[in-house]
C-alpha cells in the first residue's frame, strides 16, 4: 500500500481559538508520527478564522521542535505572496535546526481573497508566469553559494531543501514535470483536473538532481469512525465549512449536525459533490474500500490526508483508524 502523510489545516473549532488549534497540531503530529505516517505538512491561508497556519514557517517550527523523525513541510507556501529569498531563509533556518526533515511545497495561488492579498502588499499586477521564475530563484538559494555570489540565503545555502510543486490544475503538473520535481495534487478540494494533471505530469516528467522519476501525491479528505453514520455526522463540519466559504462567510470549524443532506438545496449539494468528490468517509471497511479504489484509479505514489473534525480527540481517533486500515491493507498485500 502506498505511504500515508498528513496535511494539517490547523482547524480552529467553533468555541476555541488559534492558540489551542496550534497546540492541537503539535499533539496530532506526535500522534501520527507514532502511527508511522511519513510526513506532516501545514498550509498557508490568510484571513480565514477557521485556519491557524497563516504564518506557516512559524507553525512548522512549533511542530518540528515537538517531534523527532517525521518529515515536516508546507502544503504549501503560496510563493506569490513572498520574496523567494525570505522563504529560502525561513526554510533554511528550519532545515538547519532539523536536518533531513524539512520539505517545501510551493503553490501558485494567494491562499486568500484579493482584498487580503492587497493587505499583504503583494504585487496584484504580477503575471502567473512569474511563478516558475520565482521557483527557480528559490531553488538556487538552497544550492552551495558560488564564489562572489552577491545574495545568499543564510541559513539555506547548500542545504538542498526538497521542493514540491502543488497544484489543482494542469499548470502545476506541467511545471513539476519540466523541473523534475515531485508533485502534489489538491484532489481533497479540487478534483476536477486530477486525472488529466496526473497524465501530463507522468508523460512529461524530466529527471532532475532531486528526482529521477515522477512522484505524485494526492490529497484526500478522510473521516473515519466506528460506523458510517458517525463518520458522516462528523464530516458535516467540513461540509458546512466549505459552504460557508463559498458563500463568502468563512468562519471557525462548525460543530457537526445530524442529517446534513436534508439541509442542502440542490445548488449546495452539487457544489459539495463536486468539491468533495474524492472524500472517503465511513467505517474502517468503508475507508479500506475507498482507499483501494482511489489508489487503483490514480496510481498514486503517496496519499496526503486531511481530516478536520470539530472534536480533537475524535480527529485523533480518525487517524488511528486510518492507520489500522492502512496497516491491514499492507499486510494483505
């Protein structure tokens, strides 16, 4: 069975706060490290009351300092928001403190709305074509400095921090293939171009110093519970959150509600069916079947799982169930 990793959106449950969410992240990272998950990533979002990882490098430093071996990285840093040198210094610092454990996933979207992007003093007139140039510049800062090099990342130079390209369309797939980098597809919230992007990435991949062959990781929303009914109940928090965001009313992660389907009008149902088409929600047996079907369909090299459950203890339990299911699948294979 393919390896499992974790994408933590640092959810802030209704009735809690960002500080507690970040302590929950550390607790979850320790939990999944003990369960054998490969990597633990956090994502950059801004002006979202329900997500506490806006200062992604700082949040990752918190998690890395409290864990021992699990790989720590961004899923991702939204590079158009930042000067490449600053990201190189931030992740170079993390790599200097935690050698061999730090990874840097890069996204092209702002991770927020245009008003907030303006507040971050981002160049709103920049073309998306600058993203490849910025990636290359960032990668150069992790190489050993050349004699007389005027600008260096300190720390960062010579540390060869692994780079991933993230995406939800074919654009990122083409860039990752061209640069010979591993690619993570955001099928956990934007599965529409999943298979097309995978095909492009695999067919056009050019080996590089970092990767000799394609490495394709897919995002999955997974909520596991002892029964299908309980898992669907817990998953209603994610469904509500997506609906609130799409309606321009982002907030903290809502508590679950019973019989979510009966609360949806046809438009909301269609939106959720499309956005969360790859979600796997249910009992251990349902999760096992879902994982097998998804891997068989995509040929994934790795899965990165995100689970936003209002009750942190039940979120931990979901990952425990997932690890048990995954282990049994590996044993069967």
